[in-house]
C-alpha cells in the first residue's frame, strides 16, 4: 500500500519538488521503481502535474517502447490499483516519506557494514555520512524563511557568486560562483577541458589567487601532471621554462600553492568525496571527470547511473557549502562544432543538466588542426544570472591558460 501511495503523491509537481531529495529508487522495487524512473524524467521535462493515465502512456510509449505485452498488462493492473488508492493527508504523506527514507538509509548502512564485516577496509565515515545526510535531507517546517530585508538579501546574493571568474566575458555576464553551486564544463577529447578549469583556478586573478581553497579530484590523468599544468598556468612558464627557472617559479607559485590540492581519485566513490569535503571543508572542488566517479547501487542504464552521480555532486555542493565544478565529455554530436549545448553531453540528454546551475560547453570547429587555439564558450544553462551566450576565447595549450 505504501508504494502505491507514494507513486500517487509523486505525480504532483509540488510534492515531487519538495521530496525528491528524500526518496530514492532503492526503496521502490519492481514496477514501482520503474514508474519512479518515469516520474523523474517527466517532471524534469514538464512543469505541470502528471495524471495517472499520462504516467501509463509515458512509461509504455515514450520511455519504454519495447515493453512486452505481458508487462503492459501487469502494469495496467498496477495503474488501476494506484487509481483506486486514496491519497493520504499531508501528515500521513510526511510519515510515508520518513519511513521510506529510513528504509533507504538503513539498507545502505547494512550493505556497507556487511562489506566491512566481509573484509572491505573499514570506512565508517561513509556510514556517518549516510546518517548525516538522512538527518538533513528531510524538509522541515522549522527552517527559517529567506530574509525579506533587501540589504541582507543582496549580501546573501553576493555570497552565491563569491568567487569571480577571471575571464572578462564570464565575469561581466555571470559574475562568479559560490557555495551550493554545481557548474559543469564539457567538451570533446583534446579540446581543453582540463586546461579550462585549471585556468579558472590557477591563472592570474583566478579562484586560488582570490583566496579560495580548491581541492581537485583527478581521475583523467595523473594528478602530478595536472599540478604541473597549474604551476605553468600561474607562473607563465611552460614545463621546460619551469625546469630552467625553478627558483623563480617556486617563489611565484608559493603565492597560491597552499590554496590548491590535487588528489588522484581513480577508485573513489561519490561518498568518498563527500567524506573528504566534510573533513577538509574546501571552498571549491573540481572533479575531473565526474562521470568516472563510482556510485553505489544497481542501474539498468548508463543514464540512470549518471543521474545518481550528478545528484550526489549537487547534494555535496549544498550540504558542504562549497562549489562543485564537474568536468564531463561531450558526445559525438559536438565533434568539430563551435556551438554546442547541454543535450550534447555524453550519455545524458537531461539527467546531468537538470542538476546544474551553470553549464559551459567548449566548442572547437577545427578540432583536427593542432595549431588552432580558438575556443567558443557556450553557456547553455545559467541559473545564476540568466545570461546565455557563446563568446570566443584563446587557449594557450602550453600554459593551460584561457584568455579573452
């Protein structure tokens, strides 16, 4: 009964928006879990409530067109049962969400504890993180409302864009990013994804020089190589020049080196990153690349797994009050193109983009020309200021530095 009630409640846009962070697919098995997936996709695409008949049509025709006749008949019976289910009061609905959240966290704690018992290296921070996430995840009527004092409101908005971009066109039109923001930068291979975030962090007037404590989780290339790129970016010396002028480079690099930590994270999970942020409290974290981070759970499709990863990154940004900059690949649709949009991110048309505050796609039409240093920054999603544009800039590949 409880599963039928929660599916019926989730059809409402308001209820879904309020409780989507408290309910996961893990506690809804079988057809209930499949319907939950369809509801998520529908709410990401549509701004209205969904009725039960629309849910059946979306599930069988739009999102699962290959479903068998037998499965359709079984689902049709379940839909009819859900129709007959009485929608609970708000108080009961709150209790249902609480029960499902408790089941979810209890199940994940049990799995983690069992793995430790069976020989996995003990990481009790992961269990602590699950408990903390549960405690802070449920909506509460006791939360303070947003201030209605204009001065205080402006101060809080300034915090939201606390760390200013060092590219003029981004600074003038977006300003910056701040605690709770999830930013995604994506591009095709060899276009300059890593150089882009290294430049934002390490180039003159970048986040590190502004005083931000930046921790970068690297699983794309050895972190030591990325560290050298950051040194070149800030000092203006390429690798060979750093070797020839080690003393001068060290003096210059010492101005920001304590604000940057590069960490190899080939086998890290999203929970490992959350535990690290809880302990070290960075202002900005960079995950290069986020798609390769592990996440617990069983997923039928790649896009479902990616949605869980990006939702986890979004929750880290909010819970740890830091900026998360996620680096991702672009799909083949973006190859050899200047103008790209977030639907060209690899393996995801909506799931990744739905979680982000800011998405910047790096376009490069002449990608087969190694001498080409022109790049186009495509801002296809911007919840910070609402500005969308596609300004051009120059990449210095030897310094990993972008300039207007």
